[in-house]
C-alpha cells in the first residue's frame, strides 16, 4: 500500500475516533448546559480560536512544505511560536474584561483568562507535531489526537456534571493541550527543537504573515455570525445558531479533518516530484463529493431526528437552520483542497488575495442578515458559499489550468450517488404525514434506505470511490504471511 493511502487510513481512523468522542461530548453537554450557557462558551471560544490561529502563525505549515528543512529553521519556528504565544496569552488576560463588557457577559472574561494557559502550553508541542506530519507519521498523530480528545471529553463532562458551567469546556481545552504537548515530546523526544534561534526568521515571518492572515480572515468570517448574533440577539441566539452549524460540520469533521493533515504534505510531495496536480485535484473532489454531498443531503432531510438525538428537546429551534446550512455547505465540497494546492505550487499569496476578494462582501451579507434573525443568517449562506467557491476556483484555474467543465464532469457521478442516496428518505418524508418530523422507526428506515441507495449509486455510476473502497477492503482481508526470520 502507498504511503499516502496508509496515511489517509490512519488519519481517518484518528478522526472517526475523535469524532465519536466529540459527538458524545456534544450530546452530553447540550443536555447539561442551557442554550444561554452554551452561547457564553461559544462567544469566548470565538475569541480563543481566532487568537489561537494567529498564535500558530503558519509555522507548522512552513515545516511541512519546506523543501529542505534545516534543524536551525525548526528551532527558529519554535522560538517565534513561543514569543507569539506568550504575547497573546498576556493580551488575552489583559483584554478579558474589555471583551466581556462588549458582550455584556462577565463570564466570558473569566473563560478567556483560563484559556490563556493553553497558549503557554501549546508551543512545546507544535513543531514536533509538524515534523511528524511532514514525515507522514499519522499513526503516532492518531494516538495523540485520540488521547487528547478523551482527556478533553473527560474533563469537560466531569466539570459540567459538577456544575462548573461554561468554563468546563475551557478547562477541557487546557487539559487536552497539555496532553498533546507532553505526548509529542514522548513520541518524538527531539529536545534540540527547544533551543532558541532566530536564524532564517525573516523568511519564516514572511511566510507566516501571509499564511496566518489567510487563516485569521477565514476564521473571522466563520465566527462572525456568533459575534453579530451575540451583540444583536443575545447569547441564546448564539447557542442555537452555533449548534446548527456544529451539526452541519459533523461530516467535514469526520472526513475533511481526516484528509486535511494528509493533503498538504501529499500535494507538496507530488509537486516536488513533478506530478500533475490537476488530476489529483479532480480525483480528490470526486472522492470527497461522493461522501460529503450525500451526507449533507441526509442531514438536511433528517434534521429533526438528528437534532433530537444529538442535542435534546431544548434545541427545537435548530432543525430549520440545519436544513438551510447543510444545503448551502454542499457548494464547498472542493474547498478543503484550495489552500494546500495553492501552497504546494508556491502560490500562498493567492490564498490571501482570494480571501480578501470574497470575505468582505460575505461579512457584509452576514451582518445585514443578522438584523433580520437566525433564519436570514442561515439563508445568506445559500449565496455566500457558492460565491466563495467560485472565487477560489478562479485562482485554482490560474495555478494548475483547471477548467470548470472538467470539474463538472468530475461531479456528475457524485450527483448521481447523492440522488440515489436521497431517493428512499424523500419517499419516507413524503408519506410520513408529519413532514420532516419523523419518529425513530421512520428515521431508521430512511437511514437504511439511504445507505442502500448510496451503495447502489456507487455501483451503478462506477464511481471512483468504489476502487478506493475495494483497495481498503483488500488490505483489511489480505492474509498475512508468516514472519520471516533471518538464518542463524
């Protein structure tokens, strides 16, 4: 089996395991905390995530994509990351009361002070994790990520059950960060990385400025609805909308987050070897859309029972939002490859310009919609998501010569698979007498019918994902020969 396929399998196993843990945490904490308490945590986490992406400064990506990586450059990466992290931790503490005052929620400030601890811990694992990713050591990374997820869930749920409230989530993040850093040092004990150095700092800072700008711009846009809703409609609206987004992100977290760590090093290696990235891009889109589109379609159709199972009865305003957001998200199927592809061909600045072109009008649309309520914010994504993908494809076409007609042809079989997946669930909903509000028996029939339809669609269209499934199946079922011992 190729190194890439082994890496993908390890990463998928990692993300599926962590996703199961995450879903258990989500379901449990959605029943422990009220929508308002959840909204308080999500407001704080918005600030935390934005600053954490700025803290990373693209240094991990630099280590992964660098053609010839000298030890001094890794040491410089650590030094820069440590300096930025300590500065941001101090800023987070100093500005906590000001941020809490903006949202008129004192608890937000207390959550930010606790979160500052994670900024102090994180630099001691970052470079080591990036080295493992560069070397495609995804089995070790999977072990670390699963351990981190278990600690995060254990601490969060335990403190939540003890009545600690929204801060339970933040202490879970701090504990998970400590486990990740310690685990990285145990699995890759290369402590020379922590010797301070500023050699080559200018080149790293130049790369990091562009990379972190792109990341922060995209994160700021993604988190904007929370901030706008928190200011205009209160923390309850933040909790309801954010949980709808979380439900719609479950397919991406299970699939895209599994592929994302592999995509950049794989494409960078492919580019160094002179391979045709256009073929890789089209195949990646075909495989992704064959899973993402049917899954999002099922989320849209079964939003009511999914929300009832995952979140509980107090989130009854969420399903209509899930239907809209899941439908809009389908337009972003190729998006996970945009950043790694442009970086691998040396066009990281294009990622910045793409974000600069599409995000300002997207932000204005979200702010305008926020004045009209939650449904309007969700509906704005039906225009924003296709627009953002179109802008990204313009830059991709310039980078690798991709034609829109080629992308359309690569999508046709996935469209057929999606239609086959949705066929029986649509019949169940149409004949239920209660529309989307299905009971557990009807939901089970719809899910089983969707699975059968998906498999039938793959077979009937001879979708490329069929060969990947068969390759993995042969690997699992292949008999292992007896160990060969050297002659004594």
